[in-house]
C-alpha cells in the first residue's frame, strides 16, 4: 500500500488531500486541520476561485486566494468555462502567489456552476475541457514559475454518460500531473455512495497519480481504499468536516503508531483554536460564532450523547462569550465521561442535485 506519492518533485506524505469545499475549507479550517495533524496532512487546496466573472482577472477580488505560509504545500483550484480566462487567471495566480500547483475544477455539481458549463458541466463538453487544460498548461509553461497542473473531476454527468476514462486520456495528453476523481456523477451530488470501482479503473490505467475521493471517513477506510483500488492517495472532504483530526490519525497509522481513542473533552478543545484562526482571518465575532456552531453540529455527531445535550448546549449560545462559558462547563461536566468516535458515522451524504437543462450556455462563444 502506498503511503506517499510524488507530484513532480514534491514528495507528499501522508498521501492525503483535504478536499476543497466551498464555504467550508477556508484558511482557518485548513490551518486547523494542519495543526491537528501535527503538520502531516499531505496537500491543501483552496476553495475554488471563479474566473468567468472578470473581463480581466484581478487577484484582489477573490478572498479564496488567501492562504498562510504554514499551509504549504498548497494548491489553488480555479473554475470556469472560458479557456482564455482560465489561462490568464492561472498565470497571474502562479506568478503572484507561487502555489505548489494549479488545479482545474471539473467536479463541482452545484447548479449555479455546472449549469453554466463549468465545474462538472465540463464533463458534458470534453473538447472544451481539453481546450481549457491545454491553454492553462501553456500559460503555466510560459510563466516565470512553471508549476504542476492538476485536475479534479467526477466520473461523469450521470449513470448514462460516465466518461472518466476519456477525461483521464485528455488530462494526460494535456500535461496534467495528478488527477483526483470523485466517485459520484454530477447528478448524484453528494447523495448515495461513491463508485470506487470506477476510481480503481482509472488508477489502473493512469500514468499519473490518481487520488480517490468519496466516503473516506476513517483510517481503516483510507487503508482499504488504497489497498483495494490502487490509488496513489485519498482526498477527504466531509469526513474531515466531522473529524478534522483524521489526517493526523492516518499519519500516525502510516508511521506505525498505535491508534488512540479520543475523549469528548479533547474534541471540545478544538474550538478556541478555530475561533482564533477565524479572527486572524478577519471574521467578526458573530460570523466566527456561526462557524463555531457549524463545526459543533458536525463534531457532536461523533459523541456518545444520545440526549444531544452537548449539541443543544453549544448551538443555542447567543454570543462567543456564552459559547465558551458553556464549553467550559461541558468540559468540566458531562463531556468528561464521553468518547469521540466520528469513524462510526455511516451516512455523511447530502442531497441529490437537481436536473438541469444543458446546452445553451455557450451561445455566442
């Protein structure tokens, strides 16, 4: 079983990636995962950066581009449907910010993205995806910092149009150096189970590292995916939302360290650090409180708390001070006897995406 992989000259250990998720994996959450892993979490990737809306791409207009030095090695993911704009954005980002790689998004299933022909909408127009990859690769080649180009995709638009093998062929032909495959179709959204058989077929045929994405939520699960499907690594999204320690747990396992059962008290200790990172990122107290509650709602699913006392106590706090006062009471009280076992969560699934009428978004272009 592989425990690391190479992206050009970069050795990636452990062979894990935090999946970029819009509205979730901002700099504070990425920094949190990095710290909790003991600085052992493979690669971090930005939230996706739109390129369609700017006649001239401007770095200052995109908060998703902000990252901290300790996040390296770091990649920036861009999305759009116009090859020239994607290429211009990639070159500007590479030369100004010097990320370790640029990634093209061909996986986002959101109607406002896919319905306009970008994200997973590109899987309905592979010639356009090829043109984007070709132009972005050429832009990076001509830049002052020649860095790797990677691609994130789904296995297809729906079950009747699975075309991930064609996507792999195009990617390799256009100089893509790593392919991350989310094992769901666009129509699935985040519903149902990822199809790892297709991910395994891609990995077996590929000449570049293939990273598998979908339903990885524990060390055992990551190991099983790597051993069974021959991928170079795993990308973890919703599993990290419920367990931001997962990257460190995987690194411990790969380093031969014994597993350790976390307590609920230890899990609750994460909130002051996350709050600090949110404030350092410019969040107001109330917006930071909102993200604390968002994280609390996820983490509490891993507590052995059938009455949902911890969840209700934290989610009904009205101010940050009240949140932390309640947090301290929980730490000194009922949380002391609880365990934290997020790997027992089975269903992390979201909704199926809505059907779209596809085809006229390229008019006049």
